[in-house]
C-alpha cells in the first residue's frame, strides 16, 4: 500500500465499503461521488500507522458492526485501529483541520555530525529549498526534530514534526535532503496526524 497514490487510496476505501455492504452517502450533482475525506495525502513510499479519514453513511450503524464488516473486506496493508461516530461537525472538511504531521524515520548507515546539522537547521530563520522548479522556505514548516541514538551512540532514528500551513505542507524527505541524508538511507513512517483545536459553539 505504500506505493498507492492518494486518489487511488480513496478509491480503495470506496471499494472496501461497497464490498462490506455499507451504505456510503453520495454527493449531489451530475457526477455523484462517495463522501470520503482523508486528512492528509501520504507521499508515495511512506508508510503510516495513524491515518485519519471520515466516511459519511446514509444511515446510522453501530461502530462495532462497521468495523467487523470492513475488517473482512480490507485489502492487505490496510488496518483499522478505531472507528468513532462524530457527534458534532465543525464546518471545515477534515483536510482543513490538520495542524501538523509527525514522522518516525529509521536511518540506515552512519551519518556523522547529524546532531549539529539538526541544531543548525532548527536555529536557522530560513531554509530555502527548491521543489518542482520553485523555491520555498522549509523552515516555517518544521515544528521539531528529535534525534535518537542506539546504545553505541550511533544515530539510529529521527522524529520529525511538520506543519501543514496555507502556504505549504512540510515533507520529511525535504528535511532529510536539507540534512544531506539520501532518501535511500531512510525509512519514513507517519505516526500521527494532529488536528487543530476547535471551540464548541
């Protein structure tokens, strides 16, 4: 599933609900589509243990029954951790509620002076990067970076927290490039999608 694109992943969920016999609610218009929202697209090649999605059904069904029906229809690689019924809707669609994403990155090989490079990046006011031919500032998108070491003192993993802002979304592979770590030397897994706090009216 790590090489399944965002739109194909939504289609996979749609087919899973159909196989499970669950009544998805559809949008109106000339081309009705199931009302499915995933919180934040996961780039190709990344894994995740904490994706969020909302799925609108045309009737109220007990969450345990939904979980049981989906469990028998899920393709390999998708696991449901929890299903909740939303008692209140706050207006914005799920992607608009995302504040930041957190990642665990397993490092392969030795990366000398990595701690110093991380500290330099965090202390910098800007970090200009080029993506798809356009320059942007990565630094405002970086919330935090923590380096973990093994008993021998070798850098073994990083935890990175990146913001989702109107101006752009932080990507862990861009942080790795800024730290001079080749993509082939890292395994990236998203461990949390943090939503903005909303006030009840």
